[in-house]
């Protein structure tokens, strides 16, 4: 059996990934593909516990502790959810993956890239997503969209300069891996973005047997 494809969605908080994730899952499901949707940090029982610690706005932690917890949750996610699903031919769509660690911990918190690379190769070897969709949005628009959130989590509470660094790190990642990471302008209408998504997904669908 063919392996499934691994698609990840990235962007700063407020970029609208969740709406698009749902659309992609329905679209691929309509093509007869078995799709599993998941998220990071999280996606497993242990990973969701780690997520609660990471997002708890009362929880202080060192930037490297935060990084290690992200990768610990990822190790579990790969082992229990992502790799088994891909091996049985399912497609996996994850709301965030390792690019988020480069953007938030590397860009946002200033954790050394060398350290992130060590953790990346430790936890996932050479394994990478088949496709990453990066939803790019200005910090100002993202902030406006997030105004309705009642209690901001530990990341959402960060100041604008943090998000400027996160966004810059995502853009750097996209320029380093242009074949894997596709940039979408998240300020466009949902219809516009779904049209773009449909086009971007076509090459992955070619491998499917009729
Ligand atoms: P979410 O709000 O998109 O569900 O993501 C939770 C938060 O976790 C988000 O603010 C980004 C952050 N995050 C990191 O800082 N590093 C990571 O590696 C991942 C996966 C998420």
C-alpha cells in the first residue's frame, strides 16, 4: 500500500488555519482519501497534557523548557498518531508541526537554531511534511481577529514584537524550503484561499490511482 501524505498548516495566531484545515479535510475526503486531522502541541493523550502546560498563561518556563516540551509532545505524536496513520495509507493534516518550533521558539524566543536542529533530527530524523501551507498575515490584522478571545493563552498574551519575530522566522523558513512550504495570503477572502488551496493540492492528488 502507498504511504499517505503529511500536510501541515502554519501561521501566527489569528491567521485562520483551523477554518482552512476543515476545508482541506472535507475536500480530500470528497476525493475518497482517508484523512486524519490533528494538532500540535497535542494530538495524543500525553501531548494534550503537555499542551495544557504550554498554553497555561499562569505557567512560567524557560524558553528551552518550552522547546523541549514541544519536541517531547511531537515525539509522542509521531510515534502514536502520525507515522502509524501514514503507514496505513491515511493522509494526515496537522495544525502546526516543527516549523512552528523554528518560528515561535527560534524566532520568537531566540532559542538557538543549532539546538532546534538537534532536537528535530533526534525526534524525526529526516522525516518532513509532504506539503506545508503557511498562512501569512500582518500582525495588526491577526491582532484584530484575536480581539474576541476571552482568555488569551501564554502565546497569545505576547506583545507585537514577539509576533513580528515569529512571522519573520516563518518567512525565512518558507524561503529556505520553497518546494515544501507554500505561502498563502491569509488576508484574502475564504473563497479566494480555497481556490488557491485547490490548486496547491493538485500535485499531491496526481499520485492517486483512478
Ligand atoms: P494553536 O493556537 O495554533 O493551537 O497553537 C498553540 C500555540 O503553540 C501557538 O501559539 C503556537 C505555539 N507553538 C509553539 O510555540 N511551538 C510549536 O512547536 C508548536 C507546535 C506550537
